[in-house]
């Protein structure tokens, strides 16, 4: 990478770390410049405004989320195996983020009632992830492994609920059994919709 690209990547890395701990609203050009030992104008040269910086942080978080959760899962065959892989990677990442903070979860609390470009970007990203989950669930139905009358939207609601409770219990309450409970909750949800093979 060119020097300018390297500097931008380093700023973005520091911004991701700060945002995870302090939230997107806690991220300012001033604190980032101090962290990077740069001038504010130096940071502004790479990100034209605080809002641009916040959106860039969200986009980088989404890119990493997809790389860590979705991409490895695509190696599994379509159907329940892929769905299980997606949730396993998602659960693993959420468990890690319980210690450092999740931008999507903290961002939802910060921007749920605050209109603007940052909220719009966050909503678009979460909806994009919903579509990926819907695709994986539909493939489970199409493969004949999940019941044909499975309510995809309800399943997404349930799976997201598990992740939110995991983050809450692990981060706020320090509950070390939360990841295992989340895994069992996922297994119960899938078992309830799985097609039972008929005896010959």
C-alpha cells in the first residue's frame, strides 16, 4: 500500500478500537488525532468529517464481520450445515466482543432514535445481514432439512435474540455460561423446525 493508504488504515484500526470501547459517539477527530499522535488536520485529510469517519468505521466493521462469520461458513454445504456454521462463527465473534464491545449492538443503542447518515448506514448493514440469514434459512427449507412452513422472519428474530442475550449476559452480567446457553438455545430452535426422517 502507498503511505497515504497505510496511514488511513492505521487511523481506521485505532478508530475501530476506540469505538468498540467508547461507542461511535465517543469517537472524535480530536481523540483519534491524539491517539495517533497526529494533528486534527492530518486526520481530516483522510476523513473529511466526524460523520465520514464513523461511517468508515462501520463499513470496516461490516467487512471484517462478513470475513469472520459468513465467508468461512460458505465452505459448508447449503442447508442446516451452513446455517450451523454461520451461527457458530457468529457466536464465537459475539463472545469475543462481549469483552471489547460490538459496534452493531452498541450502535443500535446510540442511534435507534437519532436520524442521520450514521443511523441509515447501520440500519442498512443490519438489514443486509438479515438477508444473509434469510438466504441460509431458506436454503435449509429448500434442502428439505427444515419444515416447509418455517417462518423465516420469525427464525431470524429468534436467532438475533439469542445473540443479543448472549452479549447482554456475558458483557453486563459476566455470565461465563452464556456462550454455552446460546449454543443450546440455537440447537433447540433448529430442532423444533427440523424435518424428522420417517421410518421405512
